[in-house]
C-alpha cells in the first residue's frame, strides 16, 4: 500500500527548491533595479536642493 501511494505522490522537493530559487532571483533583480533607480533620482534631488539652499 505504501509503495502504491509513493508512486501516486512522487517526491517533488527538488522542483520546489528550483521554483523558489527562480522566484528569489526575480525578486532580487526587481529590488536591486528599484534601489538603483531610486538612489540615482534621490541623489539628483538632494543635489538640486543643496544648490538651491546655497
């Protein structure tokens, strides 16, 4: 009985790890690109404010 259940419900642990790895990579790319975009824009804004204050 245990053998037939294991055939119906195969071990998919490796597939889950691969899916989570791909999701993590996509999320990291989005976060890094957002931080770089905001960082450069924030630097420009601070430069403009600093110039306006002087």
